[in-house]
C-alpha cells in the first residue's frame, strides 16, 4: 500500500520482478561456483591418479633397469661369487 502511494501502481510489480531477477542471478552464481569447485576437484583427482600411475611405471622401469645391469652375487648352490673386475 505504501509502495503504491509513494511510487505508483507499477512499483510493486517492478519490485517483485527485481527480487525475482536477483534470486535468479544468485542461483546462477551458486551453480557456477559449484561447477567450478567440481572441476577443480576433478583436475586435482586426475593429477593425483596420473602421478600414482606414472610413479608406478617409473618404479617398474627403475627395477627393470636395475635388474638389467645387476650381477648375480650367488651361484646355484647359494655360494657367494667373488669377482674381480679390471676396468
């Protein structure tokens, strides 16, 4: 009633439209923030998984490379083999 008398008959409708637009903008902003947060967590998850996978393959490669250049220190009867190398 006060709004109609001071600002005219269209003021209440304008106020309702403005409140609706503010509510809509806020919901859109909250949705975008949630979407951004989800994308950040997805990226962090993929980076973590990638680090684990590449770390595992790196470990396997290191073990494989170490075994490729390793010298067996024991013979078939578990006797220690002592070799002298001339470099």
